[in-house]
C-alpha cells in the first residue's frame, strides 16, 4: 500500500462517493483513572518542548555538508522495483518481480552488493520505480502503488529529502487531506467542480471526492484564479527529468536541522505520466562507523525481501596511506 492510496473523507457520503476506510481495530480503555495525591488526574501529561528536551548525543548530530565533503561526497543510488507478473501461460518469460537495481538477492555471488569504507559518510538516493497499472493499454504497467519500506541493519540514517510524485496536499494546521470534487463524463474526461456546480448536475451524474495533488502536470492550473490550491501546488513536467524532485518542481527548499534518525523509512511509490515512470525517492545520509563486516539492507515487506529485494553491505577498513619521502 502507498501513502497516496489514503482516501479523503467525502463531502457528502453516498453510494457513489462513499466514506473511505476500513476499521482495523477498536481500542477499549478500562480500569481505574490515574490519580495523584488521591485526586483524579484530568489534564493530559504535557510533551516536552524542544527547549526542554535533552541534548542529542554527539554521535547523533546532524550530518552536515562539510562532514560529507570529508568523504569526497560519496554517493550512490538504489532503485527498488516490483513488476506485475505475467498471467498464464506466459509465466516462463515473466520478469523478476522484486529487485534492487534490477537484481535479485543472490548470496552465492561471492561478494557483497555494496562496499563501504569504515568511517565514511555517504549520501544515498533510494528510489522506488514501482507503479500502479497503467490505464493505457501500452506499457508500462505495474502491480500497484507500493511504498517499499527501506530497512538497513547496523547503521541508522537521516532523511534529507523526500519526493513523492503522488503526494496529496493536507491542511497545515490539522493534517487532514484537502479535497476537491470531480465529475467524469462518458468519455472518461474529468472536470473539477464546486459544490454548487455538483448540486446542479442532472440526475444520474455524481461528483466524487478526490484528494488535491501537490504535483500537477498542467502548468495552467498554477495560474488559474479558480484553483484555490494553486499557491501550494507545483509543476511536474513528464518530459523534463529536472522537475522530478521537490526543488525541481517547487523551487529551492529551506535548509533543515535536527533531523530524525531512522532505520526504516517508506520509499514513495512511482507515478506514470505520458508513458514515463517518474520514481519516488528519498535521500539519506549515514555514518558508517563502529562496525566492520557484512550485513543487509532490504524491503521490510517480508514477501518482497524473501523474493529478492535485498542487498548485502560490506564495510571494510580504509586502506593504509602510503607516503613516499624524497
């Protein structure tokens, strides 16, 4: 499942535009209330503010550009991809379904997929080319939108950039998905309408609540005064790979600090536009310190890992520097 598959709440839920979601569980809280000095504690426990939080240990300080430069800006790219299996009788020529950089895990190859120098800082771009099936009869097609959860053993990492080409806008105050109303005609053409326009439609024609995309491929939408979301939307040009990033589509982004450390993070799924796959990705930085040896990185959907979406990482000591004196 991809984060872009989260559905917005319908404006007026009905059979044609139902309320989303499936209940997974309910939580029933029971027992005596918490007391302090014999009195019930009614106020919630306050969260510590940033100013009162303990200082991060030095080994979890932000990885700066200057520190990365000390490793000669070491960088790599890894592309996770899942393919749609061919139906019978074509199983024999089906592609490997779950791969990294087009390869399935193979521990008989005799060497690790990735070799890193102990003590180095590296920046990795982790891409996801997995896509939903194309509505067009021509390729490319895919098994569905999947945000592969990237997991690496031993070393945590900091996320410095996330590009989700399927990202939807949310209310910055509440975090709720922003919505708009869409109607589809008999030819499959879609139009965005207001609630009043939807109310005036003829019987049998219904509007559906859809999320508001952050990235649009029609630049005219960004200058349309009737589009209330144009200020926050960005232009994604399928013909220009330079726009296939947050900065490329939206412009320069402010620098970040106090970044979170992760060991698992979901790679945003890809998007198909004009028969081109626009991959989602995140960028991460990691310090390869303390541990020398071999371990793995993989998709944390176990059926994907078990079917090949895993790489070995080998951390080796830095070579001795030979200095010749004259």
